């Protein structure tokens, strides 16, 4: 006769499966991949944490600034290097966003790629997400570079590659991503060791 009661181990496994399913369904990175990313990352764990915290701080500061509106701005940070991408309607808004990024205590360098333009439409943003996924996949299946060492950001079909890499790894990654159909340009925002 079988028991209909769940064992504690089954409850834990079921909970983990539900958590993983909900994370995958929401589009977030699975926890196991995040753990692998942290372990294989060239940055110190503290730098990894500080990059993510500073990224959230800057996004929140931009969002809550009452003088900044009608924007589509992304903040990406890798090893205290801030990459700003997106579109804003006027130069004063770009200047305010740059002030926020440069004044943050964690910022070491700011790479401004914000365009003076209207917001992109949803189709363009979906295409950018699709290209980011294809670029990451190309890095994974290449077998010639470690994909966890690269941060991929796409804006208006321009792919930005960030990371702490060797010159050879950078060259190889750029060649791989350039071969992805739909990529207009690859911009290097690397740090080399």
C-alpha cells in the first residue's frame, strides 16, 4: 500500500521545481545559472554584488527624478563601468542622466550611448531582446569562448559587449556576435587583463 503523504524531501523538490518554473516563466535567469555566473565571473563576488546594487540604485534615481520623463534608458554596470543606452527627447535629459551616473559613489567610468531620439516602439525592443538572446546563444554554442565572461546588451540592433577578458577573447566574441543575423554593429566596452 502506498502512502498519499508527501515526504519532506518531496516537498522541497516540488518547491524548487515550482520556483524554477516561475523564474523561467517570468523571463528571469534561473538561480542555478546565476550561481554558475557568479562562480565563473572574473570579478570578485563583492564587485559582482556592487555592480548589481549600483545598477539598481542608478535606475531608481533616474526613475524617481521628476525632471526626467519620456525616456527609454538602460543602465548596465560591469566592474564599476557604467554603460548607458536608450533614447531621450532632449540634451538636458541626457545631461541629467549623466550627472546621476557620474555622481554615484561606485562609478569608475561612464560610457554614454544614449541617443537623442524618440522612444523605440515595442517591436524594436522585442527585436533587441531577440538579438541579445541570439548573441548569447552564439557565444555559448561557439565553444571557443566562455560565454559567462560576457555581458550582452542590445539597443536598436547595436550589440554592446562588456566583460573582463583577454584581447583574444574580445576579438573572438566580436567575430561571433557579428555573424548573428540582424546585428547592425558590435560595440566593445571591454576591460582587458
